[in-house]
């Protein structure tokens, strides 16, 4: 894993370039999406463990969306549970909405008897619910939206993200802070304000081309998913 600095020359990719690379790895090389997800989640878990190493019994709360970014969160949860962390996993939506590689990793967590909570963001008092869910957490993990997000957030997701930010607990964003546009580096009305962002394969275009992005990404680390773009 390599820390990103604007002064350091590093590979930068757009949203479409990242998607193309993932497709190449899966469809041309035959690396399964589940393997890529495992590598991504494990990298995040290692950084989380490093950042919380001085806590006797670290507590984290992981917010998982319904797509592959949420799948990364289930992998992270498993590795942290294996390292004796206290882990709370929150699905934004319902378990039966989870599909594909994300469901594979959710099912593993369920098989390990890890409690899974569901959050209905259309319900009232979302701020109060987030405060209760995150109470006594040492770090929050943002796995809600990935790099594919386009268009402005709905009011429900805007309220959710603002409520998470309001807890004043360090946040680690997985791949990109939820609500931040991958290419422009600007919030789609609002975005998670992370202390750390672990992004995969390459620095995202928006991180490199926008001074605004740094207010949301915090420190950026580039992690491998087990295959590197320079061999393509």
C-alpha cells in the first residue's frame, strides 16, 4: 500500500478506466470478482488495524451499501473480527437486496454468526439512529457508494451522510468517500468527510484534479487488488 501525495507521480484513472481494468482482470485474466474483493477488503482491514493499534479492544462500525462497495465492507468486517475487533455491520437497506460477490461475503459473515443490522434511511430520526449505532466506535468505515456513483444524492442519502459526518468519529472511506464524484472530485450535494481513504488500483482522477477533494478524502492510500495496471 502506498500513500498518495500530489507531489509524487502516481497512476491516475477515471471512472471508466477503473471499470475497464476490473473487467479486463475478470473477463480476460479469469480472476474472479470475489478474489478482487477479498484483496481489496483485506488491504483496508490492514490499514484499519494499523490506525487503531493503540486501542485495547477496537470498535468499528461499518456502513455497507447494496453493491460491491458494501461487499468490500463484509470482507473488512471478517478480517477485523478475526483480529478480535468489536464490529458492527450496518446494511443500508435489506439483506435480501445484496447480490453477487457481495452476497458471497455477506453469507460468510452470517455463517460466522456476526450480527448484521439493517438501516431504513427513509425512516424518521435518522440522525438519532446513527448516533445510537456509532456510539463508542473508534472508527467508522464508509462502504456505501463506490466510484460508479453519478448524479446528485437523494435527500435520504444526503441526510444519512450528514448524520455520519456529524458524529465526529474518524472515518475510513473505502475506494472513495461516498457522495464524491470520481472524475470531478466534487461532492454530489454532500459527501463523507473521511480521515483516511483507501482507494484501489490507482489514484482517482477527482483526487488528483480537485483541491476540493482533499477536504473529503483525508489521507489517501492506494492499495493493490492483486493485479497491477502496468502489466496490461
